[in-house]
C-alpha cells in the first residue's frame, strides 16, 4: 500500500508540472502575438513610404521586359553594400520566377504579385507590380528579416514545449501501467491464498474480500459484516476484530464461521489511502487440526483408563507367576541335565565327524559320557577284518593288564559277543543276581549294571560299545537313550574311518598300478601343464613324479618353447578325440607310440588328456632288423634265382652238348659190333655190349635231366585239366608199348584240376610209369588213380600200386634227383622222375608225399 | 650227278659218318652231298663260292639240316632257302640234337617239313633214318 501511495503522489506532481507548462505556453503565445502585430504595423508603415521610390528606405527596382534592371534606388545599394551594383548582384533582388512574370506581363494587366526574396543574412518581402504601359515590372521589397527570426523562435519554442509534454505524458502513462499491473498482481496473490483476507471498515462494511472469503461466505454487496454473514442486525458479541481500532494493536483469536468451521483469526490495524482507519483480517481454516486435537484428548482419556485396568490385572498375574516360577525352577533343573546331554552329544558328534582319527577320539568322548552317566567303565570292541572275533579298540576303568587279557573276544559266551552277533542291545541289571551265563565277565569286574549297544552303520555291525557302573543296579531311560545316541555317533565315525581306509587303499592301489605301468603316462591339463606323471615317466625325465607336476609338457619332454607340430595332445584338445602318433625323442632315449585320450569331468567338459607313451624303440629296432633281414633275403632270393637260372642253362647246355659225343660212342660201338664183331672174342664183345648199354642209359639220364630243367623253365598256364583223361592216355600208351604186361587199371572218372596241362601230363606220366615199372614183377598188378578230400576240404590226388613198395625210412630221399631205392638191374630208371614230379607240384603251389611198404606197394599223394 | 640227291648239312664229322652209315644201312642209295656249315650249304644251293658254276637245275630232293652250326646256323639257312624262289619248295628235314620247343616251333614256322631229334641210341637213329628216307624219298611226291 505504501508503493501505491508513492505512485499516486508522483502522478500528482506530474500533473502539476504539465499544467505549469501549459500556462507558460499560453503566456508565450500571447507575447508573440503582440510582437507580431507590432512588426506588421511597422511593415504597413514601410509600405506606405515605398511609394516614394527614391526616398524609400526600402529597396525598389524596375525591370524591363528584357529582364534588364532599369531602375534601383539607393536602398538597393545599401543593402548590397560592398558587393557592388553590377548586374548579377542586382538580379539577386529579383524573384526566382522573374522571367515567367515578365512573360505574363501583357496578358494580365495591372496586377501585383507577392514574393519573398532571400539574400545572405536578410529576407525581403517583395511586391511585384506590373506596369503594362511601361512594359516593365516594379519591385518593392521591404526587410522582414527580424519578423522571420521572431517567427522562427516562436515556432522552435512551441515545438520544444510539445516534445516535452509528449515525453512527460509517455512517462506518466508508463508509470500508471506499472502501477495498475502491480495492483493486479497484488490482488491475484490475495485471491490464490488458501486463507481469507478481508478489509473491514470501522462501520462494519467490507471494502475488500479475497476469493477465499468470497467463496466461503459470499459477496457483501454493501452490507455490513454481521448482516450478511450471520443475518444479524447488531455486531456479534464474541467478535474481537473491532477491538483493534480501540488500541491500534494486532489481535489473534479463534472464530467459528457461519459455515461452522473453525478459523484462526489475525487482525491488523490498516490505514486506507485516504487516511481512514481499516482492519486487515486474515483467517486460516483450522477445523481439521481442531478436530484432531479433540480426538487426541479423548484418546488419552481412554488410554489412561486402560492402563489402570491392566495394572490391576498384572498385579494379580504377578502373584500367580511367583508360584509358577518355583515350579519352573524344578523343571529347569531337569532340563539342565537334558541340555548337558545334548551338549555332550553335539560336542562328541562334532569331534567324531571332524577328527582325523575318530578311533582315537572314541576314548575321550566315551570317558566324558561315562562320567556323565555316573558309570565307571566302558568298553569299545570292533569286529576285525576276519569277521570272526572282536578287538578292544578303546576302554576306560580298567588296568592295562586286565585290558590285555580281554583284548580279543570271541562272539560266544560274552555279552559283547552276543550283542555283536545279534545286533541287539543288551542291558544287564542287578548283575550279581543274573542267571545269564554270558554275564560272568561283567560280573568279574564287580559291576552292578551293564549296558552294551551294537555299533551299526547302514545295517552292518561294526562292534559294540558298553558302559557299566558299580553304583546302581539299573539304568534309567535317559541313560539308555544317551548310550544309544552316542553309540550311533561312534558307529558313524568308525564307519567313516573304515570307508576312508578303503578309499585310501583304493587310491594307493591305483597309484601303485599307475606307477607300475611300464608305459610313460602323463596327465596333462588344457594349458599343456603336467598334472601328474607315473614313475616310469618321471624316471625317464630324471625326476620324481612330484617334481614333474605343473611343468610344461613340451618344455620338459621336448625342450621346446611351444607344443611340437605332431603334438597329439593339442589335437585331442582341438577335437575331443583320441590321437596317436609315433615320436622319436632323444631326450627320452628312443621311439614312442604316443596316445592322448581326452579326460572328461562328470559334465563331459574336457579337463585335459591322458598322455601315454609306449616305448617302441625295441620293436622299432626289431622292425628295422626284420626289414634288413627281409631285404637280405630278397637279395639272396634274387641271387639264388639268378644262380638257379644260370645252373639250369648250364645243365641244359651240358646235357645237350653231352649227347653228341655220346651218340658217337654209341654209334661207333655199334659199328664195331656190327662190322668187326667177328674179330672180337667173347670178352671183347661183352665190353662192347656194356659200352652200348651205358651210352643208352646215359642218353636216358640226359633226356630226363633236360626234362627236369625244362619243367622249371617252361612258362606255366593255368587251365582246367581233366586228369582222368590224361591218366587214361598215359596208361594206354604204356599198355601199347608193353603188350606182354597185364595190369588192372582203376582210373577215377572226371577228376579235374586247375593247372598246366603239359606239366600235369609229365606228372601223371612219371607216376603211372613208375607204378607200371614197379609192378612188373607182380602177377596181379593193380594201378589206381583217384582223388580224396582232406578234412579241410583240400583235394588230394593219388597214384597207388601194389608193386615192390619201399622202406619208409628212405621216403624223404625219393624226391631228390638221382636218388633210387632199387638197382637198375632190379628196376631200370634214372632217379629223376619223382624229382621232376615234385618240382612240377611245387610250381603249382601244392605238396607231394609218398607212402609205401616193401612188397606191398606205394601211394604217391599230391595236392595242387 | 643224279637228280635225286640228298644235301646233308652237318658240321660234326661223326654225325656225318653215322648218318651216311644209317642211310646206307637202310638201303637209301641216293647220292649225298655233304657240306659242313650253313655258308657252304647256301654256296652249294646257289652255285657260289666253292660251288661256283654248279648246274643249278639240279636241286637236291631232300635237305637234311643240322641246327647248331658255326658261321650260319640251320634256322638262318632254312630262312634263306624259303625266301629264294629257286629253293622255296625243297623239302627240308631238321636233324638235330636239340629237343628245345623254341627250336622246334621256330623251325616249323620257317617252313621246315619235318623235325627229327637225333637219338643217342644208334639203333633208334637207324629206325628214324629209315622212316625218313621211306617217306621223303619214296612216298612223298614232289610238287
């Protein structure tokens, strides 16, 4: 409100100023007007005198139609002064349109025209008078310079004043707008406030109320507050508001509005712009807070009631509790004992399960349990590996000597034995009076009560655990329960120990196996690190297995900085398959067959490989030896074959060349015999006859040898040969040549074989001829050709006769050349036939053998 | 010289003698011209060398030809005989010690009329010569 007052004062000041200016303007205009009228008067006077050109103090000029100045008075000269009176200067007095005026002269008649003529520093008003009769124009000029100056000043003052007024008006408008905007903002602020704001006048009228107030209580429309708010005719008795006017001090009070809501009221003295007193009232709706406060008070009262009630109840309960506490103390004592047992069990379970040597700990734990039970003896027996007896594993309450006496127990005749056999606990009470025979040992200790539990784990009886006491003759249920529980724990611990032993043994067995394998085994991880090697591998590397762990395999085995190209481990890592490779490694001293097999975990993820190197140096060397031997053998064979061929060629040419001289010997012996036989005595003839016979025999030998060599040299063809018809043909020719002989021929029909027909003919010819020969002295000669089958299905051909036979001792000799078992005189022959047969059969890949008995005949078997 | 003569080509004098004896023993009385090697045989047949000027219209009725001979062997001689128009149709009997298939087959290929292996036993040889003479000199009609 203070700012509004300031603005108003400013406006008033401005308005005053404007008025001052306007009156000054008016005065100035009046002065000017007076001034002007005076100037005009002077001009009139001047004009009056101008009719006297020469005397005229004002310039007068006359101009001919030609434009020439024909007259000028002294005033002209005065005005022009020093500039001189030449033509050019004088024409400065002529109006600008003088030419036009002169041209119009004739047409217009006598007339005057008004012009202004401006000269440096002067202004003249000129009247141009046309004088037709003289064909000239007269110019009367008088000085209006001063008047012009006054007019100019007046005009300037007026303009300045107007500009001033405009500026001030604009400033004023701006101020007014700012003021109005401020007022609007102020009212808007009041309107959005969540409290009401009203101005109250001393006469109870309401000059201003904000929106909050109007919305709650309506418009006052000129009515007094009590009239339109409460419909009263008098001000309200409770109202505190108007007391502000009495002492001019603010007030705070609470008011209940016509809407029955509670308001916190703040009243301030306020002065209106006109200086009249007003009350500024502000009201805040506190209905909700008020209600909450009321409820709070009610609650407190209610709670206080409740507290009183509970207190009396608690007092009663306290009395009851006192009684119960006493009872509970008794129960707690029992509980304490039970807790101790549980603690004992928990402790023992922990010890047994975490201990590395549960067997050893059994004694410590059982001693504790024993004391807790009020017992003086415990015995722990374990069944030994044989399963036939039990060993005292732990005990307390016995001397060492006594313990040694009962270190081993049979199953019979003792309580523990019975329990171990049957797997059921036995409790012996009142030991002294027991009639059970098995109790004698227990009794001998002087015990009064004895309980023995079997150690059972997963259905398997491991041994027994028993407790005994001298103090009482029975156990209560809790005691037995504790014993049972501790027995269960001990059983688990012992079983664990046994299982660990088994695992350890299995591990040792595996390690022993691993280490005893002569192959070099390494387990490698995916980074080519050695996880583990067996002893054989470690020894080859000149280290212990432990020293090899974590080393890089390629470095420590091959001395390389990365895996070698052939590395089967890398290949296995790449494709997850097993790989083998032969490796020669000097550092390990030999050749190895290396096999890598992927090693997978339970999720089939590869962990690495098992790298097994088998030393194959020896077999490599053997292989090499065999290869060399083979090569040698091949060479030998080649050499032999060459030698054989040479030999064959030699024997052929020898045989061949031998025939010619032999023929000469034979021929000329015959010549001798025929031509000169008469001149020889008997002895000479005999000698000659022997020569002839010998040459004949030698001729046969040579022919047979040639046959034999030809058998080896001729090319062999494989064809289907009917041996039966070959045999018949040979037999036929033998029969033809020896018509005196009678032989029973038994030739099997359709015996067929694969082979060279010519060579097989030679075979049958030799064999049948032999049989024919050796049956010569047999009156019922029988020669048989046939075929049988061996167990393996191979065909065996045979030629059988019932001739002279032979002694089997010499059977091996028969197939060698020149070997004979008979003299030529007994049976003629060269001893080459069977050698030829053997050679042919061998060339066919078959076998030939002979069986015989002197006087009973012979059988030659052959296969092809 | 009779027209029906025999040409014996044989380098071994023993064999020549024995052959002549065998012929005589078998009453084959035809003239026998003996030459000792292949070159001489051709000289005789074509009237060259030692036999220059021989009357060539008198060709032997039978040629007994050994195979293994110095200078020119029997197979070469046979080849020449069969290539020459004048001797192409003459009967040639190979009389040899060789029992080789190669020799025998080659001889027949080259146009030998018979192939006889000389046996060691003289009696057998006599038999062979007898049959030979009977066939080629008596039974066989020349072309």
